[in-house]
């Protein structure tokens, strides 16, 4: 891996502390490692906090349901007590007590409800455990996808079967491939910027994002900064520059990709010089940009 000077864009050895061309101080491996570790610790802390909040929410829901069940049972007991008191003090009921056909109120339904209560509690426990499991799996899946810089479109395309890929390749892309300054990847249905700006433009991440949002190329306006898996898909370490054959305007430098986290000040970048490589750095630094769009 080499270090690229943000001032003069010169390539330096990995162990270099200052740029050999202009003398600008280069970031150390320890600084990069510390930044990675802090990002990982913050992500782990947020994940644990989400799990804790979910657990507290489910416990509160269980407590509310238990209280509602207690009110129902106490209410039925109070009604039975009132009926017993009424039967003692009511003359009509006392006179009818001598009747042979008179039978005491049945408590069969109350006993049936008491027998159903344990079964209802077991059902609630099973439902709550299922909710906790679903929340946990969802949190873990979101954490992994966001950490790797993936999105659902990339995951879907990755596991598409061969027959679907053949149908995609059967599309008529001849007219698209003839557009000047654009490279078409028909397998992934992506169009890449390949004009002179993609070779000479050096911008901070924010300026690169604005540049792609306002790019008008090939009569298209929906350009964007590529995601990390997309930018890696055109990396070819067997070539020098380390990029897929077909591109014409190439700078042997780092190209911006998406942030490593949604609230991070660091973003992924891919090196297309000899040997290639993937790393991340502060968004305030300067890198090349190659915009992309879906078609």
C-alpha cells in the first residue's frame, strides 16, 4: 500500500512520514488504526444500546399485559362477592332458598378462566421472545450491511441466478456504449463516468458529492458517488493502473466512495495505482472522483 500526499498527489512509501516531493506530513498507520478502532467501538456501543432499549420496551409491555390480566380476575372476584352479599340480604333470594329447585350460582366459568390464564401467559412469553429475536436479527443485519457499505440492491444483484443475468445481458446497450465519456458495465447495469474530469479532478468528499449531484453527462443527471462494493467491482489488481479494461481516463490515485458510517467523518476510497487497494480517510482530504449511475 502507498500513501498519497493530499497536497501534491505524490505517491509515497507506506512507512514514509513526510511527502518526498513537497514535504507535507503524511498520516501515520497508528492514526489510521485509532480511527478505525474508535469507529468500531462507537458502532458496538450503539448496537448494545439498541438491544437494551428493545429489552426494556418488551419488559414494560409484559408488565402492562400482566396488570391488565390481574384487573380482569379481581373484577370477576368482586362481582361474585357482591352476588353473595346480595343473596344474604335480599328477602326474595332468601325466600327462594327454601325452594328445592334452587341451585347455588355456578363457578364453572371462573375456574375455566383461571385454568386458561397459565396458557395465556405462556403464549405471551412465546410472542415476546419472538419479538426480541426479530429485533435482534434485524439490528445485527443492519449493523453488518451499514458497516460494509452495502445496500439491498447490491445484495440482490449479487445472488441473482444465471438465467436472470442472461436476460439482463440481452438488453440493447449498443447505443449506451457509444456515448463519449461513459463506460457501461452491463453485468451490474451501471454507467461510469469516464471523461477527462475523472482523471484530473481532485476534490474533498463533500465537493465530490456536490460534483456528482450536479453532473450532466450523456444527457443524464442522476449521477452519484459510487458505493464501496460498486467501486471495488472495477478494481483489477492484475492491471496497471489497477482498473478493469475499457476505461480510458484513469488517475493512479485514490477515488472517493461512500462514508464508512452514516454519521462518520471518514469515507471509503479505492486506490487504482499499481497493486490497488481499499482504505478510508478523513473526508476533508482530497481525492479523485468517478461518478456512477444505474440504468
